[in-house]
């Protein structure tokens, strides 16, 4: 056996070992997901090495690679696309070109990326916004916001809230030809978190006279307290969002101090004086039986008070919308929630659905049995296109 053959064999074995990702039998399009995971793991390992060597922060390196799929604001035969700012926050605006005698619907969209990554200019979000504008004959505002680790909570929340309030001004809506009675908000993952949080904030804002008609939350992250949900136990290693990365995203939202990340990962970050908040996120009472699957609820082990004093954001309802009381929830608009079976954030979304319904809010819950996190924003997956079509159909019928 020649050296080249041995070398190729070793490379093949290493590639197979490195790229091996055990996946559930019924997860959709597993080979595509394995290929995607191989690429993401390679980028992640490069970022980790760079961080260990002191070259760059992990998230900054990840964001560098994420910048390659960005596209310029290019208009086409159906939609006019432009970049501008709303209250000094960069946004990308999509306006259908076909003539309309009536005022159009408006959708305010917030991209995901764990509060650290992503952009409205990312190819997948640009495509989604174009399809939304064209299919719904709607004006779509796809907003950016400042990202961690350079900026922490509440900067992301404030950017989104300020941009949304700017859009909801009567003169702005009139300029874009948007019907003030047909405005919705949507977002995926961290964007779903921000969409839920700013929608709650709008309820009590006396300066905002125009309210949202609907909210659509795509596999949202809505709580920071319990890192031991059944979905976290079952999907802790499922790509593209394993528990370790999800926890790091959360901790980076509040601080670059890795002690919070470590405490969150072992679920020992909430101090005893804040233990009353667990009633809002108790999965043993909020999850339907089929999602508990024999799991047993572990009473929380409380963490040091110092973490909460230094980084109070992780106990703030603006960061964790599931902490809102029923008096706040009952005033929320018609809601659509997408969750995926093989997603660490599955139970976040399901618990929010339960709490909204208990508060009297009308909710449509679309649970994707073979789905995984990020399926709408990752190009090339048939399941993603299917779920996107369901999402757009719901918007078309309800916005």
C-alpha cells in the first residue's frame, strides 16, 4: 500500500470521525445537516483556537465568517430594496413594486444569531424578506441591532424597540403606504426573543398609539432561568445549536465574564432571592405530557447572589419574556409560534404558547416534528421551505 493511499485513508478516517454527528432517525434531511455541521464545527474550532491564542474573541471570529453571505440592497423586478436608518438603527426596507390602491400591510422582522451574530443583509434573511414582501404585498422592515460581545443587554433590546417605535410613527407609515391597523412583528431565535420582548413593552408605552396586530415567533428563546428543560436534555448535542453554544450566546448577551456561562451551563445561576420567578418557567406544569416523556423536574439549585448583582439582565423580563405576568400577557396580540422537535429551544416556545393561551391570547402553534433549529434561515433544506410556506400562509391570512 503506497504512502498516498495510506494518507488518503487516514484523511478519510479523520474526516469521518470529525464529521460524525449522531442524529435522531426521523430528523429531516440528515445528510445535509451533517454537511452543514461539518462546516460550522470547522469555523467554530478556528474561532476557539483564535480565542485561546488571544487573537480574537470567539464571537468576533464567528461573525467574521458570517459576514461572507451578506448581500447588498439590490432591487429586482418585484421589490424595491433600500438600506436606511430608523432612529439611528440600520434597517433594510422592502417595498413591493406592483401598484396598490389600498394601504399595504407592514411586517417588522428581527434576525436571529444569539444576540452575537447575523444581519438583515445576510443572504437567507434577504431572501425571506423578499418573499414576504412579494407574497403578502407588504412593506417589510428588516432591522439590525448592535451585537455582543461589543454590546450587551439592553442595547440589542433598545435598538429594536427604538427602530420599531420609529416605524410605528404615523408619518413614517404614511410615507411607506402602510395600513396602521395591519402591522405585525416577527423574528427567529434571538430575533424571536426580541420580538416577544418589544411587543410586551409596547403595551404600556403611552407614546405609541399604533399597536401591533400580530406577532410571529420562530423557535424563540424566551427564558434564561432553567437550563435543564427536557428539550435541553434531549437535544444537548443536536446541531446546529447544541446546549453549550446556546448557553454561551445567552451569557454573551449579558457579559463577557465566563463565570456566568459556567453557572448557566450547570443550571446554578439564579440566586435564592429570585427563586419566586421559577413559577413562570416551571416546565412540569407548562409542558404538555407528550413533551415531558418521563422526565422528572429537578428543583433548582440556587447560585451566588453576586452574579445577579453584577449581571441583573438575565432576570429582566425584557431579556426573558416568559417572566411576564398574566396581566401583561393577556393584552398581547394574535400570536403564531413555530417550534422544532430537535431544538434546545423547543420547550421555551411551547411554554410561552401555554402561558399565552392560559392568559386568553389566541395562539397558533406550528410544531415541526422532524425539525431542527435554524431551518428557516439555513438555505437548501426542503423542510425549511415547507415551514416558511406555512409561516407566510399564516401571515397572509391573519395580518
